[in-house]
C-alpha cells in the first residue's frame, strides 16, 4: 500500500451527495474524455447506482464516459461484484441458495429437530418461524459470529423461554450446514462475505492500476469494513461516506457508546442515534473520526451550509441537549424548512399531492416525497392521479396488494374456509374473465349475489348448490327465475373450482399440492391474465421457485393455515412498476432516497410507528443475547431511519408533514418531529400561492361558496298513482315514517340482506317463526316440540357462535312459549301463518298472523312472536303500532283464510327475549290494558281501524307529501332522504 494514512472523505449532509460526488470525481480524474472511464465506483444499492449515473449526466456537460459502477450493498448484492472485481481464473464461489427454497428448508428443519422437553413446531408455524431464523443466520454471517458462540453463552440471567429458544436455535444452526451442502448452495450472506474477502485479499496483494472509489456505503459489516479499509489504503483509492458528523464534539462522539461487545462493560451503545452505525463502520475500518476529510466539491443542488451544524445539534444525545438553550439564532439554518400538521392521513396525502402538483408548474423544478409509510405513498399517488399525473413509487408495492396477488389470496382463503363474501369478491375480481366474456359473467354474478343475500344460507359449496336447486324446484319460491338462469353457470363454476381446490378438503396436505391447486383455480378463472404485467410475472416466478424447490419444506400443512403462509410470501415480495411516471415527481422509500435529492423534499408520515417504524421483536434471540453475540439491536434500524431523516432534512427546501389521526386512531408525533419542534420552534405552514397548505387540503373537496343546507325531502306523487293495497306492517311504516313508506311501496326499494352465511337477526326471527309453525301444524305436542328444537340445533345454517351462544340463551324462552301453548286448556291453536285481507275505507288491507287461537267462548286470539322486544301499549295508543289491531280487524271481519268471522278477545305479543328475572322466560304483552287508554282488544281494533282511515285519507287519497318522520329511528332509507344534512335543525331549517 502506498499511503499509510487512509483516504476517507465525508460529504456533509447539506450537500447533495450524488452530485457532489460526481463533481469531485470529474475534477480529480476527468483527464480528457476517457479519464473517468478507467475507474471503478463501489455503491451500496442499485438505486444509488441510478442516482450517481444521473448525477454524472447532469455534471458531464460536453459528455464523458463514466466509471464502472458495482453494487456491494446487502439488498442488491449480485454477480456484478464477481464480474467487476474478481479475477477470472479464481475458483468460483458456490451459488447462493434461492430465498424461497431456503425458507422451506429451514421450516423443514424446524419441524424435524425439537429439543427434549419442548413442544414440536410444524406446518405454517414452522414456515413463519423460518423467516426469523433466516434473518438470525444472515446476521451471524454479517457480523461473523461463530456458531460456537451460541453454545458458550451463559444464559443464567435470562428467562426460561429465551433459554429454550436458544436451545432450539443451537440445534438448528448446527444442522443447517449439512442441509445447505445437500442442497448445493450457501447462504447469500456467506457468499457476499466470500466475494468481498476475495476482492479484499486480491487488492491487498496487487492493487488495481485504476482508481477505485467506495461511495455512500454505510453498512458496518466486518467484510465490508475490511474492503473499505483496503480501498482507503490504496494509492488511487478513496472512501466517501455520507454525512459523518464532524461538528459534534469528541465527548458526544464517545457518548454514542462502545462498538464492541464487552461482557464486563455494562454500557449500552446508543444505536438509535443517526451516527452510531457510521462510528461502528469507522471503528471496524480502523479509522478515527479525526482522519475523515471533508469532501471539497459542491453542487448546484446543495442546501444551506448552516444546515449541517443544525442537524448535528438536532440529534445531540439526550445528555447534551442542554446546548439547545445556547443555540442562538437558527433562522439561517431553518430557512426553507416548513411543517404541516393535518387532521388525518387522508388530508395529509391531499396536501402532499397539492405540493407536488404545484412544484411542477415551475419548469424544470423537481419534487420528491420521502416516506417509509407505504399507505401514505399509495394515497398520494392516487390523489395525483385525479389530475392525470402519474408518479412512480420506486419502493414498489407488496405483491399481495396487486391484482394478481390479491386474487390468489382470495382464492386461498375461500379454499381454506368457504365464505360467500369471499366467493363473490373472488368471482367479481377484475382479472376474472377479463375481456369479451366479462359482461355476461358479471350479469350472472349479480343474480348470484342477490340469491345469496337471502337469509338462511347453509355454509359451504353444497349449501349454495342446495339454495339454487331449491329455488329451481319450487316455481312459487322467491327468485325462482333467477335461480333457473343461474343453475348451468353455477354448475360450471362449482364443478371447476371444486375439482381444482379438492386438496383443501383434506385435514393436511403437502404445500406444493395446495399451491398447484390454487394455480389450477386461478388459471380457470382468468386464463393467462393473472400472469401478465410486472406483478403477474413476479407471481409466476414465485410459483416457479416453489416448483424448483422439489418438495422441500414442511411435509404437510393444515389447509386452513396455508393462506397465512402464502400471505407472508406475497407481502414480502415488492413489485416495482416500470418507469413511465412524471419525470420530475418521485416517491421514494428510505432506501431509495439515500444519496438522492430533489428541489423540493417532502418528508411525510412523521408519526411514531411510521417514521421511525416500530421495532419488530426477534422471536429467536432476546436483546441481551443479541448483545452478547455482537449482533445489532433491533433499534439500530431506527438509527438508520434517523440518518435518512437527517440527510433528507439538509436539502434546500423541506416540508415535513404528519397527521393527528392515522387510520382513524389518534397518532403521536414522531420523535424526529418533536426534536425539530423543540429546537426550531413552530415551523411555518407551507403556503403555495399564499394559501396555507392545511387549509387547501381540508377544503379541496368542499363546494365553492360553502355547504348549502338541504331540506327534508317531500315527494308528492299524484293521488291516482298512490297504492290502494297496503299490508298491516306497511301501515305502521306509513305512520312512523311516511318517506320510508314511499321509498318501499312506491319506489320499490328495499335493503339488501347481508352477504354472509352467518345467521343474522332476521334469519333467527324467521327460523323461530318456522319452528313454531311446523310444531303447531304437527299437533303442538311435547314430543313434537323436542323434535323441532333438535332440528333447530342441527340446522346447518347455524354457525358455531350461534350454536354456542344464541341457542342456549333463547332456549328457555322457546320452552316457555311452548308451555303456554300446551298448558293453555281454555285456548287451542286454530291457524298458523294465517293469511287474510279485507276491503276497508277504500283500500285493500292484507296481512299474516303468526298464530290464531280460539278460546272456549269462541273468541279469537291473535298472537305475534317477537324474537326481540315487543312494541308498547303506548305506541298502539299513539297509532304508531297498529299491526295486531289491524290483524284483529281482518279476523273479526272474516278475512282470514280458513277462519270464520268471530269476536277477537286477545291481541298478544309473545316476546322471546330472555328475561333473567324470570329464569330466561319470555313475556306476553298486549296493545291494551288497565294502564292504557285502550281497555280491550275490541277497543284496540277500533283504534287501529281509525288510524288506518286517517292515514289513508291523508296519504293515499290526497297529495300530501311523504316527509320523513321526526321521531323515526335510523333506518334503511336515511341515505336516500339525506338525513344527516337536515336532522336536528328544526322545521325552520328543513
């Protein structure tokens, strides 16, 4: 080596790293057009390589040939290292094992090796733990920790579960090399170490004649540190680091803590500090901070020079923040920094999109959003799309969130656990029958959706088939015609998907078999459309990788767990879109933003848990064990995020943003935001064109001129068009809420039943009515009741929750109601579900009674079952509950089929809501009584008849408007009547 002193430089954070680097290298090595071409630049990532290429283009002026660029960072290590650096005649380094196959093999290892006294881990649980185990193995390689170190640890101070976890880890790590050797590969991290050590050894022996620059690399792994030290010692070599803090005092630098684990030293390193990983790298390189020289080149994209000491002061260790009190005037340092606090993350995305749109109105101006929050990035991209602006999100999108990935997960979840919601979502996915055949497919799907929404659907594929077959077989059934049209379509769908997904019906199956079943299912649904585009190609690669694994991994998994396994894989795969967005707008993740800079830098999502992200616990190693092994603490990632924030904050024009609520929940300001606010004070609100950004975001979708109050709807159809036939329940709807009557009876609108196989309250009420109907028709015997109760308990439409909680709760009330029937000697059931109608006051009144009894004196009793609470006698007197009175009127006039006219002696609601004070029994209530102004059933009937006459005269034979009822509870037609816009303002606001 020619130089005794290492050549290590640092570009201050206020300078644009890539542009300053390019400017400095051009100044040093551009000896004619070919001067740079002989050099080599080592970079941390492919994104950094793109940034440096762009910087050379900007700085090149007349044009030049760039140096060769090679990537050596963790995430983007590839064959370029071997091709660019390795001698051709050296023995090849074994290939790295495919990541998916590696995870499958680790999961298999976890299944096969269980320490004595520990429970076995298998299937999906093993697959999930394999991901954490892979990270531990990688970190052991990165930090060059010996496997023997796992055995030598003294764990007496640790909890038992951590000792058990380490025991399992020792066993697995001990067997892993043999598994790798059999597979014919090595760990990716080990391969990186071998490649870098080979280059290091070669360059130490014979330094290259060309110049070599290692730029922007902050990974402190020992293999990289050795390579950087070698480069720094070469005659034509140099290391250029980003943002080494040369402003902080030596005392502060020491306060960052030790960089080597020492069991006798209880001091813990401050790994959350943005400079700690750089201190660690310098120590491992054997370079003191005083030996680092400031890079002398600048660029046109640099921020103010005062920003560098400001950032250093901003992140001073806690014991040294007393310096903030003597900071003095910081106006020069904070010039160009503004901050916006939005009400929620939706408004935050709107505000950021507005800033980015405003930026490109200036020719040549660039803007970038930097955020680790993928949700915020997606919302900003969507907000820009409303103006026809496409922006590239360079961090990509999880494969699980793309159309092909979402479709595969939907199918997996449906196969593992049938659910009608998932079924309709799957069949309506945009990729299904994409093309000319989609329109007729959707027509059938709409019919199918409506048929499934009727209550009482038996869960499962067979339940759907039975529903359709029952409707087809009964010409009088509701939806008969719709079911007849659906039958061939459903037979095709259920036959194809049922055959494809048959392996999911078993108790356990090999993962490869389950994956093949899903592949067959998605291809039947979509053809080749699922494999198209970047996301489709990545999904195809995942299938290919699993196929190439040749059955490695857990031998069998529970099909119910397979969707979670698949979801983990798809969630960890990132799909990066092809280029083609706006050339001056960017969305960068933290990795993508390193070494890059735009004219306007927007640092978004500065809430705790978003930036920095919350630390994820290691399921294998306790923090104390990690320290003993010399592995980085999980908090070091927060230190890296702090360094990313510090680097971005030093740009020329900065906007920091956060939301007071995220995902509907209150959010806490990021520790970075709090430090910035504490040191710099209140930041000015960014104001494009003089209008505060937060106000623009809040008012973006508010109509011009403010909100215009809307009055109550008051439709007035002609009297001739109003109905002359009305049911007893519709009379009550008309009395309580005339607008709801109009929407239901005249517009023909009704709420859709929920799309779910789980029994809802309507189904439960209908099923209880049917139970009593079948029982009474069968003779109302005790034995018959027990049979009906058993049939209810065994109804396949009942889910486990209803069978465990609802049925035991309501059973005492059902028995109470049955006892009242068989013990009532003076009354005998005469008819059940009895239909009837009469003409009265110019309208045809019709209805159905749940049960009609006759007493010893020949009088009739009308009984109505209520699975919930019954209406009060006051409601009957106020003419809001007329149902039983009008049924009594029909019965008294002989309008009930099969029941002769007779006086009515009783109108009763039988409430089946369990009463704790009565041992779970129900309750009988009347629409009249001693405490009511209606003293008898006849009086209640006459009162209801009067209510019908008044309502008919007002609403059916005149042009009175159908206005919403003031006292009506919230119901199905609130949105149609725009209730929230006028409710509570009084008549003057209506």
